[in-house]
């Protein structure tokens, strides 16, 4: 080497040895010179350059290809000043070992991802823990090492190095020496793998512990009664989950990785307060139109700051709740994500100083619009200007890996109206509640351009399932009758409140059915029978009372002859959940022009009136499906609600769509009935056909799964009945529910009367 340096004799020798080995590889030699020059300028490297020379020499000798060595040399040249020299040498050693054991492609992939994950491995101990886990993996499962390296950035978003190490060790033990099982585990195609990874992420089920407190806090701050739901996923999400607002719920993950104890409690409180600010102050949804993903993110950021500013005017103390999570600081590395984090802090922290001109422009623009802060349009205006500047700066924005920061803020999906957009070749991007698709185009600018042609923009688009389909609140198993196994966490429930119809209530009830319902409910009761002692008359003699009466008479006392027992019905104790099939086939009409869904609505209204008149509990829910990951479950009326104008408007607004994955809906409905304190619980399903879905071709698969779900519900003390409506194929209903509990209604107009008759039988 010709680079001059002050070094020991050993350093000179190692430098000469490396120069001799690189002779003939000019491009590698020049890259080594540039890296050496960069490291030599740092005082801490003066005595470590000889070790670095030896490490590069050994990496080249491993014969992994020039690309691997060049990647390491570039990493050395850009090595952060705050990281120790030993950390870089450990990277070189680990890359060489992985390359020798798993191949040069895996070694190259690790070097490519290192610059992006170094910030998540903040200490030398964390780096060494991860590298030790990789050495264990290479030794025991070299074929699976590439699977882990390829997902390393994603994995570190959900846990730290210790979590990943424990997950790798558990996978090697669980596989039991079988390569196929190892590949499934480390590819995250195994349910055990996902559960272990989430379970070890440091994020327990803090949400369940805090749910009541969050609801009370939201009511106290915003005077809003909001229902909270825990977000549940059958697969590892690509980015950390954030709070979601949609369909009448606030959805939160079961835990936030890296936050435990008191810090976790404060994070949940901050997130619920921020969500409440959106509910109160975000009064309109922005049309997506042809906006690009970067523009969506920037407008959302300004809207977050706007609602927090309005909230702080009324409750200044909220700043103490939100500010600790704004930890961004000035940095020489100008990435879009880092600049957005710094801008977020600048808009809420008056004492924060940032030298960046883009951040300063955002702060000045936001302050200039302070008198219009109640107008959501300022978010669109300021976000558009800032997006244009980012485009001119030629900074890249990765929509796939973008995560809203700071962590307490929501995913902002509820701010946008995605509307109806035509089908085009698109790339799917996973988001917390649903998916957004992007055209495959280069991100070159971010100016707002409402006049651009569709093929000139990278606009965000909704998938076939609307973003407001609901929150993923639960996953359920599904029975595979052919393999005779139960697939764990196979289906995902998307739960939402049914939308209230803006039109006046036009539902008219059948007078005859309504009168029949009144007759059935009169004097009806169900539950434990109560035995009354000491009665004047009754069904049998009360021996104790008769003996007491005899004693009283013998001593000469006058006593009233109450010596009978009488049995009488106890208080009414029945809970019914009416589950409506909302699949596309319920839109079919009969000769009179009535659709199956129309009759389902009327039957539900009459049945609810009858049950409420009798003083029993009833809920009305609906379901449809579009594949196993999109089983939509709608709340029309809960057990606690009355069938008032709001519930009737929800019932009137129901629409037919998609398919009928019955088993998952039965299990979820059963979970609501199981929480009811009732002597008898009944689940009544109204359907016009047999189970089916877009991702299942076997006509018996979903029917057998539904049959197993019914059996499980019965073992749990829940009676299940089904009304097969119309003349469609209903042969499977007998097998699913049993012949005595699968009731056919060939003419849809008699459904309300049959429902009321069944209710009368249940009351006996």
C-alpha cells in the first residue's frame, strides 16, 4: 500500500500482505485504499488498522467473490464514527463464516442489510448476540440462513437481538433435525414460528390489561364512548403495527415491542389520547385521487400535528404525555423518514432547534397557518408544499418500510377516502388494517399534481376490500377434513360496526308476524325453576312447614296453614345471537321482487322486537368473506343496545357482497355468546346457501369446518340453529347443524313467522 500512515512494524507487514494479495484486482485494491484512508483519519483506528488489514485479507482468501469484499470495503468507508472498531471487525469475521457455511449470496445479503440495521443494534453486546445466533444457525441449518438474513430488517422491527437469538434457538430445537421443517419455520410459514417471535418480542398483552383504563381516559378527555379492539394477525406483519381508527373502533396491538411496564402504560395512554384528538378534530376524509405515497405520508403528518395543536389549546397537559416519544435529533444523514421525524418534533416541541432548511420551512408554514388551524385543508396545502421540496431534493421514499413515527401516532388510514379506482397492474403493500397498492414506478418527485394522467403518477389505491372493512380482531383455526388436522390461526376476522344509513327508516314490519311475536312473548319464560316454600296451595307438601305447623298447634298457638310447595318459572334467562348471511347470493330476488337480504332484515327486526318485549337479551350480527384473511364481521345490534333508530338504520344499510365462510363466523359469534351470563344461549343463523369462499374449491371443506365449529359450540353450552332460506342448495345444512336444527324455509315470506315459532320453542 502507498497510503502513508504511522503504524507499528506489524501494521506495515499486514498492509504489505494485503496489497500483495490484491495485486491484479485493481477495483478491489482502490476500494481498499479508500476505506483505509477513511478509517485512518479516526484516532481510535490507528492501532486497529493492522487487524482490519488481516480481516480483509482473510475475507478475500475465503473466495466468496469480489462483490462480497467490495461490499465490506464500502461498509468500512462509511462506518459510523460512534461505532467501535471491534464491531466492524466482528462484521467481517461473521460475513466470512456465513459465506463459507451458507454461500456467498447470503454473505452478500448480510452486508447489504447491515447499514440499515446498525441503528437497531446500538451496542456491541447486541451485535455479538446476533452474530453468535447466526453462527449457530450456519452450523445447524445452513440451508435456512438465507431465509433469516433476508428477513433480518423486518425481524428487528419486532424484537431485539436477544429476541432473534432465542427465536433461532427455539426453531432449531423444534425442527428436530428436519430440513423441511426448518425452512418452514425460518420462512415464517409456521404458526409456531410467528407465535414464538411475537411472544419473545417483549410485547405482552398489555392492551387487555389496559383496555378499561383506556376507554375511561378517552371518555374523560373527549366525552366520547369509543370501543377498543386488539389487532390480531395470523402472520408476522411487515412493519410494526400502529394504532388504527376505522369502522367505529380504535384498534391497538397487543403490545408495542421495546416498551414494558410503566413505559408501555404511558405509550398506550398517549396513543389513545392522540386517537381521541382525531375523532374530535379530523372532521373530513381527504380524497386520495392521484396522490403519491410520500404525499399521503406528509399530509398525514401535518394533520397529526394539527389535531394535536387543537387538543393542546384546550388541554395543555397533553404535551407531557406526547412529548417524551419525540426523540428525533438533528443529524447529517438526510433521509425522508428521519426528516419527517424531526419535523414532527419541531411542530410540537417549542424548544427544539433544527438546522435543516426543510424542517424550518415546515415549522414556519405551520405557524403561519395557526389562525386556520381548525381547517383541515391546511394539512393538504402544507403537505403538498413539503412534498414538492422532497422531490426536488431527490430523496427516496420507501413506502413498503415506512412506519409512522413517533410510536404513539396512528397509521392515518382513517384520514383518507380511497374511493373506487379501476383495476391496473399493481404491487401490493401490506398495511395494518388492509392493503394499499402502488403502481410499479420510480419515485422522482412529490409535487401535488391533480392534472397528471393516471399512468404518470404512483398513486395509492385500495384493494378490492375497502379499508373500512374493519379491524383484524381475532384469528381462528380451521378444520381440514382431508388431512384431519386443525390449521391454527388460519382465518382472520375483520370486525366493524355496520354503517348507519343516511336515509330515513323505511323498514315496514309484517303486521301478522308482529302480532304473533307479541303472542309468543306473553307469559313466556325460561330458566331455572324456582321452588317456593310455605305456600297456601301448591304441587306438593312442604314437610318442614307441616311439622312446624303441628308443633305450633300442639302448644296452643294459632298458625296459618302454609304447608305446600309450589314450583314456578324463574326469571327469564335467554341470550340469542342472530347471525345474518350477507354474501352476494342474498341479493337474489323472488318473483315478488323481494331479496333474501330484505327478508333477513325484516325477520331480524321482528325477532328482536319479540325478544326485547320478553325481556331477554338479543344481538344481531352479520358476516361475509373474501378469502380466509378477510372474514368480515359486522355489529348491527349488540346485547347491550336496544333496537332503536340507530340500530334500525344499520340494519337497513346492510348490503350483499362476497362469500360465506361460515365456520369462522360461527366461532366468532360463539365468543360473544360465551361472555353472556344466561341459563340458555342460542345462536341462530340465517343463510340462503352452503359455505363457500373464493380460495376454496373443495365443496366439502368449509362445510366440514362449519360442522366442527357447531360441535365445539354445543360442547360449550351454546345451541345452534340454521334457517335455510329459498330454493338454493342446502343439502349440507343437515350435516352441519343436524337434521332437527337445520330448518328449511322454501318461501322467504314465511321466515319471520318461523323465527318467532322457534323462539317460542326456546322459551318453553
